C-alpha cells in the first residue's frame, strides 16, 4: 500500500473521458483507473488513493481491463460505471471463442524484439496490426544489441526498412539503464505505455530500469488458492519520467480478431499496389496484369509480406466470425432458457 497521491492527469485522465460524465456523475462519483487486475479483484487508483474492487460484487466489471477508467459512486453499494476507452488492445483468447482484452487507454506501444532468433518480421507485423487497430503509436525496441555486432544489427535493420516507413526503431542493451532511458521520451506525465513482445526479450528488464521500485503502484504478487505466491503480471507501474508503464507477459499465441483495418494499415503498400491490378477482386495469385505480383517479381515487394498479409486478413476474419457466431449461440441459448422460464411462470400464474 502506498501513501502517494496522484492527480487524475498524472493517472492518464484525458478530456475524452470528461465528455462521458453527466453532471450528476460529476457530483456523486469519482474516476478511478484500473492499475492491477487479479483473478477476483481489481486494484484501482484515483485522486484519493487506491481502492480494491471485488469482481464478484460488481460483475459488470468483468468486461474491464487494465488501464480502463471507472466511475466509483460515493454511495458504495451503487455499481461502478466503466467508461468507454480511448484505445483498447484485444486478441482472441487462446482456447476459447472470446475476445481477450489486453489493455485499455494506451498512448504508446513498445513492440519489443531481440536481436536473435526471436527477431521475426511477420510477428512484428502482427503486433503492428494490433497497435494500428487500437490507434496507438508504436515504437519498435530491439534488445540485446550487446550480443550482436554492428554488421549483424544492420542486416536486421535493413529488413525492417520496408515494414513501415515512419516506424521508430530503438536498438538497446536493456541491461544498461542509459539505453533504456531512450524510451523515456514516450513515458512522460499522463502517458501510458505498454511493452508487447515474446517472453525473454527483455520487457521486465526494461520495466525495472524505467520504474523505481518505490514508485510501483503495488507489489505484483498475490496468494493463489493453494497459498503459493503467483505473479499476475498485470500491473501498471509509474515510470521515473512520471508516466505509466504496463509490462505485458509474453503472449505465446497472438491470434488477431476484429483487426481488418489494422492489418490493412500495416500493409498499406500492398493495398496501394492492388488498386493497379487489372481485376478489382484480384487475389494476387496468377491473375493477369497483377500489380502486386509484378512488384514481387521486380523485387519491390517481398513475397513474405504478401503471404503474411493474406494470412493475417484470413485469420482475423475467421476469428471474428467464430466469436460472433459463438456470441449468437449464447444469445439464442439465453433466449431459449428465458422463454422456457416465462412459459413455466405463465403456467404457474394461470
Ligand atoms: N545481454 C542482454 N541480456 C538481456 C537484454 N535484455 C534482457 N536480457 C536478459 O534476458 C533475460 C530475459 O529478460 P526479461 O526482462 O525477463 O524478459 P521478458 O520475458 O521479456 O520480461 C534476462 O536474463 C535478461 O537479463 C539485453 O539487452 N542484453
Ligand atoms: Mg517478463
Ligand atoms: Zn493483383
């Protein structure tokens, strides 16, 4: 428990949220930000400090995620209201037909990859699609620069060249605090950043460097049901530069859902080329006068990029449809239960 108090703007409050408040809500409730997510409860921060909220007491908060803003009514028995986020990252939950929220109200995403076998252009494109869809700025952070020589680094950087022309790329040794300081420009007061990337690339090392232990909003451990300590890994920490940072645990499986705009934005070059194909519905396979295939043959476009583009488009369409169908089935099942309960009630009352 920390004694420290933060203003709403230090916690990342923006004018966009003010617009969502009624006069009554302004008088009778206070905004709080979700800074830690546990299995059964949330830790939230507001101007008067931190609070714990039970998810069992307020099931409407099950659809919230770290970084979201809540309105907590002064009357404690009233339910909190979840405010609409400015941005939200989501993926398809591994092993279930639902969307899983990763984080809300993020300003900058650091896509972290290391200069070794983890470096994978197609995976970076996947993270870029996610950030584009969420309309969040992306900064690519390449760690373990100390383990490869300049020449090797350059070959990696050359590969990145075609990915996105305005992409900011930082090369760091995450074990050097001076190197990590390069990220601080994005982590100023009122800013919220997230670290995305596979396990082992250096996200926690960066977090520890940018955040002082005393500034951490809380410890990241809680007892699990068996009395062991488990790390939830879902905490927003204050950086020394005054902003908030979320260290997302490595996502072994990052399946895209509802991400068509994001994918298309990352592959804008292919979209542009496609406008010059002879057929409007060209699939860029073996159609005549295909501008995309022509660009591949001339070396202007990498074949891998076309393959990844089409794969990611198909994947997000398939996942979005599966999730929508599964919601529809749930709704139909709910209606079936409701109508059978109604029928029973009518029988009893007749
Ligand atoms: N040499 C070197 N080791 C690093 C660097 N970044 C991270 N590591 C090491 O890689 C391991 C995994 O780092 P960690 O921060 O836990 O990765 P995370 O899983 O992304 O949170 C640790 O042993 C770090 O010390 C780096 O830039 N250079
Ligand atoms: Mg980690
Ligand atoms: Zn084509």
